[in-house]
C-alpha cells in the first residue's frame, strides 16, 4: 500500500522522486508550473508546444529536471475537456491519477507528489476527491509479481504519495485518506486472491482468509463444510463440488451495526476457484483465466473487511459458496437432477453452467435465515454479458426499481459502472424443462444467456428485493483503464462498499 500524506506546503518544496501535474484540456500555465520553469526548465511552455500537449485525456509528457540536488521526474497528464456544466468527468480524473502512478512506477520512482485539484472542477467535496485519489492511486500501484524472480521485471513499488493543497482542514482530509486506503486495500486484496494460481487459492484457502478477516475485525463467521452442506440439502453446491477431490465450503460473514432497527442487506458472491466446465469441458483457450471465476466470492469477503472498518449504519451479511468445478468419475453429469436448499429442482443440461447452482443454495439460505431487506449477488456468471457490454460495464438485472436506483447511485459514487439489462417475463420460459422445475441452461431459441441465467436465480430469492450483478466482463483483463493492469480488477468491491455506506 502507498503511504499517503496531505500537506499545505508547496509542491516544489517536496523532496520526492516525481512531481505529477494533472491538467484539464487547454489548461493555462499554473503558478506552480511557472515556478518550475523559473527554477529548473525555462522552456516549459515550448516543451508543451513541441509535444502538442494540450491536456487531452491521458496525453502525457515526461520531463526530468534537477532540483534539490537530485534528478526529479515531472509527469504531466491530461484529463480532458470540461463538460457543458463546466465540470470535468470525474472518471477522467481517476484515469489520469492511474496514468500518473503507472508512469511514475515505470520511471522507477518510489515517491510521488502532486497538487490536489480544486473540487470545484468536478462538482464534488474535497473529502470525496482525496478519498478517491487515495483509492485509485493504490489500485494503480498494484501489480501481481509474486512469482517473478527477475528484479527488473518486478519493478519498483511506489511507497509514498504526497498531496499538496491549500485546503486548511487537513484533519478531515486525513480521515478521507484513511477511508480511501481501506477501500483500496479491499480492492487489491481481492485482486491478489484472484491473480494467485488456482491450485493455491482453493475453497479452503478462501475460507481461511475469511476466518482471519473475521477474527481481526470482530465479524461473526460461520463456515459449513461439504458434509454439512450435503446434510442441509444444498444439492447445487454439493453437485458442482463432486468432481473435485477438495471439499466445497459455504462462508458466511456477519457485520452488525450499532444503529437500532437497522435494515439488513445480503451480499452473495460466486466462488468457483477454478472452472474447467466439468464434464461439459471448456476449450483450452477458454479455460486459461478461469481462476477468475471466484471473483464474486473474493469481492464479497474482501468487502466485508472494509465494511467492518468503515462501520456503515446497516447490517451486512456476506455469503460465499465456494467450490471447484472439475471433471472426474464422480463429477455431476448432463442429465442429472439436483435439489436445492429451498426444495426446487433443476435438470443439469450443461455442467459449465455451474455458478447459478451454487448461488441458488446461497441465495435460498440468505432468504430463510436472515430475511434480508435486500440481496445483491455478484458473479462471473455468463460470457454472454461481455457480448452485451464488453469489459467496461457490469450487467445489472432486477425487477426492483428502488434497489436498482440505490445500486446505480453507488455506481456513480464508486466509479464502477453498471448497465441495466431487461428481466422481462418473456425470457422466463427459456429455463423450463419437462423433467424438473428448472433447467440450468436457457433454451437456445431464446438466446440471451445473461438474462436467462438471471431468471434461474430469480427462483431462489422469494419476495426479497434483489439485484444480480454479472461481472464476467469486468472482473479480469479490462483494457485501457490505467488504474487496472493485466489480471484481476476487484470488480464489485468499490460498488458494494458504497451501497452499504449510502444505504438509507
């Protein structure tokens, strides 16, 4: 994690490896830039003209200078144009911060200093601005190098970011930094688990991490093993796990607020620690990144740690059904029928449609034992969602408009974008089968696998307001967003945290 510091001192007074300047398009030379030109580089304006640097989004100029008896890198990053309301899209700022951190790392800088933009540029509060800066800087600094033995390839870790501002209430800004660090850590922790080799991150690994988080943060935890899962009648979770030598697990973390008569939300995350497709085995190239199929569970478990620290005024239940989906002589077969925790049955037509089977039991358990006021499930559920939305929007499906509005508001705050897809009755018939209550895959006549999968899950939430988030497109290898790298993104962590923090 990057150590963050807020100071009222001038930027150029900081003894650091790198100065970062974030500028809007068609910017004017600031007082700090004028000082930089006087002290170290008189031809600064000519440099910008030479590179045709106008502050266009993510355009970058790098300038090494000599200052304070050392070589210092100056990075200039553009964040684009003002909108019609005279503010700048805050996502542009996030990406500019990400670009600055990654550029500084590439230049082998360990410490960075920047001037905090005016919150008026974005129409936000100073606390929000500094919290987001902290979160995004930490996300951009993350890179998975645990198994790289060449120091050159491991790169340089940025250890400190100093934020210079003329805002005087540095105490409230420091609190905002603390919040941003908690959120950034939660995102990166989930990313690290997802990026790890799948033979290391198995159901028992995730369950143990959940136990550690619960013990450290005062959360109540319950973990059911495979024997107990079978005894409870969780036929979906048990069926998916049958092909693996390792037991499945059902992890439940509980946060209780001190606020009286608070509502309860359940977060449910899909946890397939590796998905081969089972007997309906995937092609080799479709299996390469299937360690990411536990992104929902990793996100929910890591979110629960952040919630324990941020203490929102709502009760949160985090549930993660966790298993491996592997082929073997004991694996579930196409044509089998399973019975779920709520008594419903499903014919298995494709063992690669396994995520909905484990979620069905987890959702049923949440409804029966916690009677939540809302449920949000998060899952890398369908490749089809990426054909809908690509890698930049998470698919959102629900029939509960009020809950959808709350998730959409949290999306705006967190920066994790969602797009609502229809969940109309027309698609419901796609999962009918003559031999069981449901089919685990939708009829090809109805296409739209993302929507038909959501209809399957709909059968396990009863009357509880429910939102389904399909993160199959956003959980791994998202291109062109500088605060991500190749690999896991921690999709849903920021979003779920803001749902909890802003619940009313």
